[in-house]
C-alpha cells in the first residue's frame, strides 16, 4: 500500500489505490459464502449443539420404536423434556439479547421488532389499468409504462425550455473577490484517530462495505495513508 499511495501526486489516484487495496484485503478476509437451503431455514437461536441434540433425540426415538421397550421409551421422553427446555431457553436468550435496551438504541429496537414481528410480510403493488393522454385512453401495460417514463424523463427539459434567456452573466450577481485567500491547516494523526473513534458502530457502511466496526480495529494501519491523502488533497486543491 505504501508504494501505491505515497508515490502518488494526485489525491484521487492515491485514494483509489488505497480503497482498492483495502477492499481487496476485506474481500480476502470476509469472502462471500453461499448459504445452503437447509441452513437458511434454521432459526437464529439454533446452534450446532442444538442440532446435535436433535439428531440424538431422533436416534433415541427410532431405537424406542424398533425395540418397543418401556425403558427405551422412558429414556427418550426424559431426553425430549430436557431438549425442549434447552431449546426454549436458547430462544429466550436470543430475543433477550436483541431487545436489550442497554445494548441497542431505540432505532435498533424498532428495527428488530419489524424484522421479527411485522405483519406486512409481502409488498403490495398498485396496478394502473388505464391512462388518458391527450384524450386518448391507453390500456396496454407496456404503453402505459413507456408513457410514464417519457413524461418523467422530459420534466427537466420542459422546465428548462420555459426559462427565458437572460443577457446578464452570473458574474454580475457575485460580490467582489476577497483579497485574502482561504488556507486549510494540515491534518494531524490525532484528528483522524479522534474522528474515526467517534464513529458509531451501528451506522451502516458505504459502497465498500467497510463500516466503523471493521475500520476501528485496523485504524493504526490506515491512519498514515489517510493522513497523506487528506493533506495531498489540501496542497493540490483537489476535493
């Protein structure tokens, strides 16, 4: 990263190299894994230990059915009772964790409520059966879509055509130039560290998928490249 960032004299190029290197490290550390259909149906509180208990319970039941002994049936019923209590406790702990007011904000609590108990599971769509344009009724769905697209795409050009041309230049509305120019002080390492440390962990990441939770642990590695890019942007007047 040092060679790709510090040898650049263009702030945009330096940031692109920094972002590409950081994104490559992120994708290598957190590769996308396809979730199986069976696992996708699992409840959130189902752990590998509970899955092992399910298989053992199934074996005990099959053994009881095959043998028909009361002792095997008693072992199965006792194990099933313990399994139900463990499963119920795991579910209670899961919901207790996501609705704990000490760990979650009000916004996060409402998000958890809507995700787990929302009554509107499916989205509703409104169908337009007919559209009247220039006193002509249009019922074909494709023509309706094209007509609406043409209307909304031409709003800007239609408004621009109604604006009257003016002989005045935009400089006429500007005040006189300030004799002294604005100068930005160089950024320090402590500024970057303080700003990143103040980020809230529950904020969503940007297009690079690198959020505050991931950025804070690696702050010591990315502070110097960010410091160089920020100061290079100020010295070269590139926003």
